[in-house]
């Protein structure tokens, strides 16, 4: 699938709309401008790829709204070459935005069919994201610690397993709360056993489920 001048023009308009909605981080906005969102979506949604909306990608999952991707990415306050863990690969769009920000991206997807699809996608488009078929609640301890962790599904509560995979000074961003409404939460590991919490408004995400689905 090609990236035409028309797509690039729509992407530039999307970036300007995100700026108007309050996204200030230039690295985030430039990454979104470089990632062709339409290639992550079913062809039937191509005309809507640069609207600021979420769309279904199968397996009861969605490709996140661009504003949400930008908002979470901005909260990470990430610097180039940092190592980041993403929980919930989904379409791969968020992971590729992080990659375009110069980060080393590790991503976990629990749904086997989505994992296979997105792994093939990354290989085809030469996005160097390391993706794993695992239970997101377990994180990726083999590769810990991480400078940043981002969770892209609604987690009922943050567990110590994920928090302790943060490096000292590391930041975790996640939508926390029950189904229907979550609070965007930022956790900063301020000491060996010390974590500070910040809250950044309400969002609605698909739920984060335990286990490793084989279908």
C-alpha cells in the first residue's frame, strides 16, 4: 500500500488538529506525521484513516484514536534511545509512533492471531519492533528494566510485576480503572520501592485481559 501526497496532506491536517487539541511535544507530532496510519487499517476504512477516531481491527480490538496515541506518547516524556515496553500491540500503530520517536520498542500482544498479523506487518514494512506473544500482566521480565512502559488497554489496577520492571526514574503510562471509564495514570519510579502517581483525565479503552489467547 502506497503513501501518496494525498495521504501526506491528510496526515499534516491531522497533526495540526492534534496541536489544536493541546498536544505540544514536537517529537510526538513529527512521529505521527511520519507514520502512515492508513497502512495499519482495513482497506474499507482507508477514507477515514486520518480522522481522529478509533476503528476496529478485529478480535474485538481497535486502532487507537490518534489523539489518545499522542496523549500517551507525550506523557511518557521519552528521550531518544530509551527502551520502552508496550503492553497491547494491537495494530502496531502506537509501537511505530514510538519507534519513529527514536525509541527501542518491545511490545507484548496476548491475542495469537493479532500477534501473527502484526509481526508479519512489522517485518514487511521493516519496522524494527520486537513483538512477543505473551500475557501483558506479566510484562517482559527477561528484557527488564525498561525506561518507559505504556499500556494501551484498560487495566483494572497496576500490579507490582509491571511497576518493578521500570528502571529507576522510569515512567509508566496506563489507563487505569474498570470497564467503561478509566483515568490516564502516570507512575514514576522515584526510588527502589517508591512510586509517585499522577492523574491525567478520563478515557475509555478496551479491557486488558489476563492470559495468552491462542485464537
